[in-house]
C-alpha cells in the first residue's frame, strides 16, 4: 500500500510504501514547485519501470545478453475521456534488430502494468 502525506511546501508530498519514500509535487503550472515528479509522471514511471523490468526478465530467461534497457513513457490526458500512454523501449546490445522488435512486442504484451491499465478499472474506498 502507498501512503501519501502532505509536506509544508505547497502541494509537495511524501509517498511511501513503508520502505522507500519519494517526494512528489504538482507541476508549477498548477501551483506546485515543479521540483519533483508530478502524479502523471509517477503513473508514466510505473509503466516505464514495469516495461524495463519485464524486458530484462524476458531476456534473462532466454539467456540473451544485453548492455542496457531504456524505457520511456508519457501520459497524455488532455482530451476529456481519453488517456493515451506513449512508450518507447530500447534494447541496447549485440542483438539482431528483428529480435529486438520481437522482444519489445513480447515485453509490451507481458507487462503487468500495461495489462492492469488496459483492463476495466474501478475505484473503491478502502475500509
């Protein structure tokens, strides 16, 4: 479970899972300092982190050596009723391009956060 507690600075907050704490904020355009990740940045970060980890697990399971995995994500929520996740997954290493494309597709389809975000989402208050 994640707990988010307000800080003294306007709209700054600490988010913790009980082990790790990060500071978040809202963008300066919405009255925050803009110094920290904003809520939609955190949402994109979750997706990108899952893509990165899923790709690494997939490659390691198959015994494929790689140098680095770089996942990028952005969330566009400007249109009412529509949210678009943009992503890019780069596999660096001596791997044929056709294989890289195959691994990227497999990663995207296997990513648990992608699956969760693509499913029917409901919200319920905790008791």
